[in-house]
């Protein structure tokens, strides 16, 4: 009986070995400029947080610049931020922190090359100790770093 299960499992694994289980990333596009728009987040009443996020994202994304004037423009619009209530060990049951954005590649001719909705989801504990006074800033920094990694992956950088 065990030999039969092993044989069937091996056969299934062999058949599935050729299946692609991860999404293809886009071919790299030369990026000449990066713009971050936090106005959609500010319009939701989070103008102070939007002002905090904008330079963080610009700094994190700066490494994607790879071309002179002829490359595309990466336009990142931050559309939402949610920081769950967090007071230590119960974070998993209370929810996750999220940062929503949309990354758009705009060609030198002004046409949209690609659009990628980005959603970074993290446990609130990624920001470190909940009792420190700067815990929310560190949580936002962790979300920005995660969001940037997803953007890099989407645009092929």
C-alpha cells in the first residue's frame, strides 16, 4: 500500500513539476523619473501621514532610476493606509497593517505602458516593540519598504 502511494505521489509531482506556480514579472523598463503622489491618501484625512510617506517612498524607489531622459516615468500613487490596533502579542488575531498604492509606468511619449495595483500587508509587530513612542512611524516604514519591494518586482527592477 505504501509503495502504491509513493508511486502515485511521485507521478503527481512529476506531472506538476512543469507547472508554473508564480506570476511572471514584467521585463525591465528603463526608468528615467520617479514621482510619488500621496494626494489620494491626504484626501482621506491623513495629510500628515501622507507627508511622512512621500519622502520615504521616494528614497526607497530612487534605486530604480536607470535611464536618462528617454526612459519611462514611474508614477506611484498612495491610495490607502490602515494601521490596526496593536498592543503586543494579540496582533495576529486583531488584523494586519496595509499600505495600498498603484504603480504606473508612463512612456516618454505620455502613454501608459503598465499599471500595477500594489498592496503591502504586514503584521503590526514588524514595527518592533509596541510600547515605544515611535511605533507607528516604524510600522509605516516597514510597510513602505514592503510596498517598494512589490513595486520593484512588478516593474522588473
